[in-house]
């Protein structure tokens, strides 16, 4: 007799017997529990393979990442490298997106966004560049600074509205202040090292002193490698006596001279402290930039 036929008979038979019904109920329960246990076991066994194939960062779930390197970039800026669970695992850090770090500090859960500076196809690890604020400020940055190699931090991401498409504009005009360089650096490095890219970039980068300029060597070496594609202009409000670039805060003349007036071929990206970005918006509006011409990180 065919199984289906047998089943039909049984089910007809069952409907008329409450005892058999509960026996079947228990049987179904046992089978589903058994299947659940098998699934868990399978997941456990294939953990490393799944991990390898999936992305290290998840936009919804915080996941734990081990600190594997820590470097001093400027007197108050550090670079932290966190490892994915597998050295060849894709991290998932699209251009211009940020990720959230989470930790328990003084009995409270604290979260802060940071812009990873890696290329979108980064595997095995990701890097965040963080300014360490002095006490009583800097709750999270001082916590990060206190970490030892091997300590873990939870991260979730990527997040953010910025969407970059290859060659989407002929030119990108960038205005950054301090650690506001992070999304700009990620974009500059990725765009210039992409053989299918033609985008030209002009960066105006503001800092207090010359030693505060983050990634100066790296930026200058990219500018000499791609002289027609990357132009740099540093602005310092405490410049050394020999300084020949911008002095004070970024002003209308700096923007007009290095980025130019608004046009359909250029998009402006701004990232820095709130007071600076507010001032930049006013200057950019004066030069005709508005709405979609500008993205504020
Ligand atoms: C989308 C996004 C991306 C970001 N990416 C980065 C990044 O890549 N790198 C990075 O370093 N930061 C980044 N930040 C900022 C970061 O999220 C935190 O805000 C920063 O690390 C400070 O957090 P904290 O807990 O250390 O300091 P907090 O305890 O929050 O204190 C810092 C704040 O204290 C205030 N403060 C500091 N010094 C003084 C002073 N002398 N007088 C008065 N007030 C003062 C300032 O308002 C300052 O913002 C990003 C922020 C956003 C929104």
C-alpha cells in the first residue's frame, strides 16, 4: 500500500480516536524537537564555514570584535584595528558609511558611531580612527584608548545615507575638519586605487596645528601619485611661521579658489565638528551650492 493511502486511512482512523490523536501529537512534538536539535548541531558544526561565507559586520546585530592592533596617529588620535572572526571574511564597510560601537562603561550602555577607513572589499579586519578627548569628556574614546590587545568591542553596521557610485560626479569637493577626515580618506583611497574610476578630488582639510593633520603623509603620497586627480589644501588656525597654505578657519575664498562655484559636475562632501559644518553650509550656499550638491556626514 502506498504511503499516502496508508496515511489517509490512519488520519481517518485517528479522527475517531482521542487516544491515538494525543499519541500522534506527542510523536509530532518529539519529531520537531529532534529536528530542532539536529539543526542546532549542524549550525554548531558548520560555524566556521558560515562565518567565512557571511559578512563580519551585521547592520542589525551587535557582534564582538577583538582588538588586534592599536597605533598613535597624532598626539590625541589613535587607530584601532579589529579582527573579523576569520582572516578571509569580508567585513562590509561600504564607502561613506559608519558603524556603531557599543560598550558598558561605568554600568551604562554607551554607543558611538565611527567611520571605518578601509576599502569596501576589506577582508579579515577593519580600522577605526578615533580622537581621544580628555576627561571629563571622551567617555567612549577614553574607554577605547584603555583597551588592551585581545580585548573585545561590539560593533553593528554599516549605517548611513551616503551612497557612492563609481564616477557618479566628475569632481568631488571635500571639506573636512579633524577626525572628519575619516570618510574622506576612505573615499580618496578607494577612488584613486580603483582602475575604473576617473573622479577628480579636491580636499580642504582644517586642523589646529600642523601635527594634528591626520594621514598627511598618506594623503600627500596619493597626491603625488595622482597629481591630476587629487588636490590637497591644508588650513591651520595655529600655523608654524613657515606655513604657506591656509591660515585661520576655512573661508569663502578657500572654497572658491580650491573647489569653485556650484556646477552640475561637482558634489561637495562635508565632515567635521558641528560648528564647522554649520559655517561651511553658509559659505557653500553663498557659492551657489544647495540641496543635492552637498552631503554632510
Ligand atoms: C556618523 C558619525 C561618524 C563618526 N565617525 C567618527 C570617527 O571616525 N572618528 C572619531 O573620532 N569620531 C567619530 N565620530 C564622533 C564619535 O561618534 C564620538 O562622538 C566621539 O568619539 C566622542 O565620543 P566620546 O564618548 O569619546 O566623547 P563624549 O563623552 O561624547 O565627549 C565628546 C564631546 O565633549 C565635548 N567637548 C570635548 N572637549 C570639550 C571642551 N574642552 N570643552 C567643552 N566641550 C568639550 C564636545 O562636544 C565633544 O563632542 C562620528 C560621529 C558621527 C555622528
